[in-house]
C-alpha cells in the first residue's frame, strides 16, 4: 500500500477542480487530471476509488474550504442581521478570490452526481448558518421559511453578484454589497 502525500493530494484536488470546471465532468479524464497535477494516472487511484468518489470528495473539500472562511468574524455579540451581513460579505469575497472554486460550486452545487452522504457532510460545514437561522427564528427576527428557501434568499444574490462582477457587468464595491445585504434582509425579516 502506497503512503498518501498531502502535497500530491492537494495538487490532484486543484487539478481536478480546474479540469472539471474547464472541460466538464464527462470530458475530464483521470489521465488529464493526473497530467495537470504532475502525477501518474495510477497515483490518482491512491486517493480516489473512481471519478464518482473524486467528485464527492472534491465537493466536500470545497464545502470545508469555504465553510472555514465564510463564518470568520461572526460572534455571539452580533445581531442576526449583522452576522448575516458578515457571512454574505465573506462569501462574496471568497468566491471572487477563488474563481475555480466558484465555477466548481456553480456546476455541482445541485448536481445529482453528488451523493446524499457527501451533501449531508457538506451541509455540516455550514452548520453555523443553520444555527443562525434557528436563532433568528427563535428571536422572531426572520420569517419562518423552509431552509432551502431561506438559503436561496441568501446565496442567490451573492452568486449573481459574483457573476456580474466577474463578467464586468457591475463593479461590486462595499457600498453595493451592503445594499444587496439590506435587500436580502428586507426579504427575510419578520
């Protein structure tokens, strides 16, 4: 059994995300990913059972990486509205700084190719957001919408802003981002 090297694992993850977002999952061969990562094709199978396993692990890695960033700076001292604003700003800046991550997210966020287990584990990376929503409901600060609807109100405006910013349709600055956060708050508050 070969030992796993974290540098190789990271290189494979990054290469896979790049190749999959550039070429699509169907055209992303393991040999092309290996070539981009600078490893042999057989090395990939040390880390992944197959392409499906790789996609699920990439999805989970993506959720872990973004989840580690988007909740920074949020504490108990913040009101629900303030915490939501910090989260949305962090999410926007993370997606702008990580375009491959953003593209991968766009392609596979709702993909049927992601297993229920990987989706459930990925949701755990965003547990603080669900806790914030429960806190907001208990404080009667927000409407009692189902979680998928609440998530749409929060994530969709940010993802659309990232698209507009990347496509140079809008120059998104802190002022505009703040206005979008205010619009989101107005849509969900009680």
